[in-house]
C-alpha cells in the first residue's frame, strides 16, 4: 500500500512545479504518516520509530 501511494504521489510531485509541487509533497507525507502511525506507534513514545533493544541471549554450555 505504501509503495503504491509513494509511486502515485511521486508521479504527481514530479509533474508539477513551485507551490503545487510543495503542496503535493506535504499531502503525500501526511498520507503516509497517517497510514503508518497505527502500525509503528503502538506502545512507543512519539517520534521513536526504531525497534526496541533486546537483551542478549544467555550462552548455553
């Protein structure tokens, strides 16, 4: 879904200039952020889009 949105948005961005281009860029960013936020923001601090660090596994003899 994200790839499709990006490809379609990129086509619009590249076919326009000036303020229209900036408006398309901002709208594309809004759409992608709104789509991805529920998937990456669950139980995370705002702005933290990295995966949590895991504890190293104990070595077994």
